[in-house]
C-alpha cells in the first residue's frame, strides 16, 4: 500500500480479508447509502415537511431498519479495517522504526523531521480514539515508533477504495491544481499544512508548487515520523514539525499559503478561532488561507446534513457537528480576514476525472455545495474548501 521501506506486507489471508473489507465498505457507501436515502424519501420525508432539519431527520430515521442495518455494518467495517492492518503492522513495526532512524541519521535525506521533547498533546486528541482507531493518532509503542501513522495510512487506503487515489493525496492534488489554475499569478514560496497526519496532501502541494518550501505540522509524533519517512522514500523535499496549530512557532507574515485537509472538524469549537487567527498572523499580505473541509450545514439539505453527521454520532468525532454548524464567512472575519476576501470553492476530483477532463471541469463556474457531489465519498467526488486572502488588493496577482 505504500512505497518501500514502509510497504505493508500482507499474508495471502490478510489480502483476502482486506479485499473483503474494501468491497464491504464500497457496498455500504454505495448500495446501502442509496437504500437509506430511498427509504427516507419514500417513507419519512413527507411526514417531516415543511419543518425539517438534520436532527429531526435523525430522530425519524434512527429506529428504522434501513438506518440500523447501515449503521451496524458501517461500525463493524470500521473495526474490521484495524483488524486487517494492525497484525501486519505489528510484524513490521521494527522495520518501520528503523526507517525512521535511518532518516534521522542521514544528512542527505530530502525530508526533515523535528519533534519536541516534552511536547503536550491536546486532550482532544490524546483522550479519544478518533475514527474508532485504537490508540488514536498518538499512541507510541517504543522509541522512534511510527505505528499510528502506518495504521492511519493503511486504514485510509482500505476504507476509501480508491477515491483518494493511489497516493491517497487526491484532496491535495485536486485543490492545489485548482488554485494554480484559478489564480495563475499566485505562486506561493512558503506553504504551511496544518494537521498533516501522514503527509499525503502535504506532498501534493509540494509537487504542484515545486519551487515552494512546504512544511507540515501535527501534534502526533508517530504520524510525523511516518510522514517524514514516507516523503523521504519518495524523494520529496518536505519538512515536518511537531506543533499545535493553536500556537504556531513561526513569526508574523512568514507564509504565503496556509492549508489544511479534513482537520478543523477534529478541533474543539473553542479552539478553531485561535487556529484561524494564527493562520492569519503567519500569512504575508496577499497570502491565502484555505481549508478543505466538510460542507457546512447551512448550505446542505436536512437529509444530506443528517447523512454527513453520522460520523459525529457514531465514529468518535465529537466536534464534527459543531464545526458544520459554524458560519464560515463570519469565522474567517473574526480571525482578521475581510468579508470581501472570503473564498469558497467546490473542486472536482483529479483522480476521478484525469488531467484533460479535470481541467475542463475545473474551468467551469464554481459548483454549488451539494452533498450529492461534495464530501468524502460522494458519487462524482468534489471537495469543498473555504478560507480567505489576507489584506489582498483585488487585481494585483489573482
């Protein structure tokens, strides 16, 4: 699933189980999700109209057989993901740790890793098995241990059945290429990726903006170790640092672009304004902050919000719904971005369309936020992103 020296070696039996779990996940997100929607439209929607919101849909659906069957299989499949990848990772843990040590001792390695002694991981991460992932992002099983980074990457490869592309970087590839296409004069020299986990999308921004220095930060040491070794194995010049996005160790006006991918919805609501203020602080004038995230509740139908909010109720993601309830333009304004410089886009998937068809789709007018086409695993995947330009004089470089 990954390049040497981090390639996960599965036994024949494990490969068979992995194939089964991936196929099961696809059936859940395609067939069962369609059946769930059909049951709602046929048997529930008319009873809720005209006043309806996501919570009223959930209350109406939660006791129906379609929802119970969907939810039971989805939780079971999530557990099966870890049962498939963990045994193989346990066997190779020493090899993965060696790869991390080799990186740290090789002055020629293209990727750089900076961890902080005594770093305090926020309890919102350390006290919760996010995504039902035992150990969350931060559990360490020995010195130089990258286990949870390996778990995260290989679980993601299984759970998304190709939607994120062979390098699991479709979010980064799609949005970075879109920004380069839409704002051709904007060429960032320094890029900061917040909450980078295993560095998939960090790498994509480096590939698209090849002359830029790209830094990925995260609070989880195992994920950062894995990210740096992963980047080094691919010959990518990246820097990974252990840091909390609420309090960045960078001077004012030191980046041209601050990004994140599926990060903010895992941050406590009280901390999100601090993260955005820090992003604004470290941006240079004319710089861009851009977050790929869940589509906001106020731009989706009640049913679509109910469907997306499943993770907030059943997948150990307690901040999911509170993030989606936020007013994103006002959130950016409160961080220091002007209302006129707020941006949001719905970007087609690079992996799904390929280069020529993607460019044609990306050149069209911005898509509306519509969960039939937007989100993690929607049909015809498109990614929602939002943010703002910092003190940007219109027409200069956009």
